[in-house]
């Protein structure tokens, strides 16, 4: 993982967060295609749950066991059990990685890997402390299907710096798997927040997600995909396909809306 420095007109340093090994280049070298499915979360309606189960079932269809990474939560066993129950109908057995005495071996032999949501700071700290970043990255770029939702989508990026989460712990590094070359902001919504104060609808007057992403782009020039709730991205190493809605942010450019079925490249540019 490195930072390529470009000097902006205002003489401030803007960095491109780079993936240490491009999945697309590795595919050209004879490896299996990358199979990455990322979700924003927000699957609170039955329609969204059905879309989620359908996508996940197809994504994991070639294997019988899914290694579940529950480290974005404090309750590893309970979290794993809840996910097994929620997705029990898709036919795969869930193995919580916290239960393995040889986690690196478990990852290398996994039919599929699912990194669950929760707090991104806690998740990336646990991944670094347990020495799991490189083994999971290598498994995915070697062809093991990867599913990440919310925090699990954050850590699929070069870093987890576009999370919305509170820094409840201090990780040794923000570096993440880098199995997609762009950043993701899960739970994205356009505009400002309105909330109910009793019976009255009130404006929150806080920062928008777009403003926070603009702050990120003052220091980094990696594209950011703001994933709306209930949305999913399928990534094969060179091409992404969206289910749902998203907004793409590039430094110095106006945000662009992506709609259901949109396809795009590593720079979040539309593809035919």
C-alpha cells in the first residue's frame, strides 16, 4: 500500500491511495476473476431483504461453507449465530472466524468470506491485531468470493477512511484490504437530515455526507462511491455493477448519480 503524491494548485499535498496489487492486473496474470459483493446495509424492508438474499445466494453458490468475520462487533458468537439464522435459507454453513485456532489456514481454505458490519474502527483494529489483512486480501485476489456489508464494505477499500463511524478504538493503521480500487461511503444520503422532534419535523443543520467526502478529497484523490441504503456493488476486478442507487464523487468534479444497473470502472466512470 502506498501513497502517490500529486501537488495541487494551492500547494497542498493530495494523495492517491493505491492498492498494493491491482486485482485486474492479477487476473491478467492467470488468477481467477475477483468476486466481490459489497452492501451498504439498510435492508429493513422485505423487498430489500429478498434482494439481499438473492444476491448473496448467487454469490456464494459455488461453496458449502462461509467464513464469517464478526470483528466489527463485540459479541462474536452471537453475531455469527444471527447471520446464520438470517441467511439460513441460502444453504451455506457459517463458520465464525473467532472460533478457529488457525485463522490463516481457515481463510486460505474458505469457500467464501463474509465480513459483517458494525464499527469500522473496531473491525480494522481487530484485523490488524490478528494479522488478517494480508491473508484475506490474498484469498480474495486468488478468487475466493468476498461479501462485505457496511463496515465490511469499508474495509474492502484501500483504507477505511470514508467510514461514518465513531473512532471508539485506535487502530495501528487505516490500511484495509484494497480489493476494490475506490473508496466507499456506506449509508450515504443526499442533502441534509430532517428528524422528528415530537410531532415537529426539524432540520438538523449538520454537515451533509457530500461535505464530509469533500473534506476527504482535500487530502486524498481516490474516488468515493456513496452507497445509498439497500444498495449493492458487484466488482470483478475491472468492472463494477450497481444494484440500487449510489452517488460517485471525484475530486474537482460534480457528484454523479448511479442508478440500478449502472456499470463503471475503477475510476467510477460509466461503462457501456
